[in-house]
C-alpha cells in the first residue's frame, strides 16, 4: 500500500469525510482489519480564508506547497488537496513536490465522461465558479463544458458554504435554496450537477437531486484509494 498525503483543514468538516471515505475504500478492497496509510497536514482555515478574500493566492499557494513538501518528507507517495477551491494554486504545489498530485478535477472529469455527461452545472464557492482554473481544467483535459448558476445563484451557493456548511450546519431551508439553483440550471440545459465544493455533499445527494450528481469529495477520495492500492 502506498501512503497518501492529505492537505486538509479547508474545511475540517470535509477533511473528516475524506479520511472516512479513504479508509472505508481501503477496507472494502482489502477486507479484514485493513485501513489506509495516511499522513495529514491540516491547516488553519482562517488563514486560508483570509487569503481568499484578499485575493492573495500566491501566499495561499506558498503555504499549501510547504504543507505538501512536509508530507512528502514524512513518506507520502502522492498528495491529495482536500478542497476544490484551493486547486487554484495547484501549479504551485506541483512545482514544490516530486511525487504525484491527484487533481480533483481529473477524478471528476473522468466520472463525467464515463457517464456521458458533457454539460454539468458546477456548484462551488464563488472563487471556483467565477475563475477558470476548474472549468478550464475540465474543458482542456476532459472536454467537459461546465456551466455555473447566474449571479444570484452563485451568491446563494457561496454564502451557504461559508456561513453554514464549513461549520457543519445542514439546514433544510438551505437545501431547498440549492435545489432551486439546480432546477434553474436544468432549465438552462445542464445535464448533470458537480458538487464542486467538498462540503456540498453534506447538503445534496443523488437522493434529492433529479439530475445525475458527481460528488467531488467522493470521487477524489476514490482516486486516492486507487492510487494507494494500484
């Protein structure tokens, strides 16, 4: 088994899900008392969130790259960045390490293509929805034309992530608002939905969304398991 290095804490809620899913995946594959070999560096999200608000992506990239290097030095054989938004600084991390970086948009793009979905609605933080690092990666690497909600929908999705989900708050009223955004996206031609923030799976699931759903946390954790056992 190869050791997975997790750069987490963005938020702690979603990092808990990564840890559980990776261990469950290894246990399911190997049986018995097996669990995953993981090293975790969990950052203080307050610092990263402040960099996000300030647009200080270079500083955030330097901090996360340093975390990835530390994981490499203690035996990680690949890096998993447990957040969609901070893949905006993926190039800085990749440049700082010698081991593979498992990109979350690759896991998502592969699953979308396999399912025959080409025009997904991307639900994520405003940074992910309004910048090109994620949508551009899906397009260039996988031929996926992701679309995003209108301005009001983007504000709804972003605000609920930062005021509720990152604090572990799951509200039926917020779920209804998200489902309204999804309904608008379907009317505009979306053929599926990407849960493009690692906390969105706390609120939405295939059980309550009519369109095919792609939970990036689940897909990314699955890619980590495949690497660990591959």
